[in-house]
C-alpha cells in the first residue's frame, strides 16, 4: 500500500512530534503544511523552511514563528498582507 505525499508527510510529522525526531523519518516531510508545522512545533530547521513554498504557509511562518526575509518574499497573495 502506497501513501500519497500528503499522507506520508502527515505520518512523518506525527512520528517526529510524538515518538522521536529522526532524520530518516523527517526526510518524508515534503508538504508545505507539515514543513510549517514541523518548524512551529518541533524545531525551526533550515531544511524544513526550504520546503515551505506556498504563500499561505510562508505568511503563517512569518506571523507565528519568525519574520524572515526569505519567507516574506514568498508571500505573493495580496490578501495576506504582513
């Protein structure tokens, strides 16, 4: 049984958060939502930040974690003014 990327990302995020943050599991976090959640809930890692490419998740990152220039430049939706 194969998992869709979003399901695999969710599984990996939950594993890292609730069981153990392991690099071999962390590598399966590839979706914006779970990369953001990892940075917010576990550890703000540069490799996880690079996986955030969506305007909405970049906005939430700047608002809830840290206002970083590389995240701010990803905010392209005019409704998400920061």
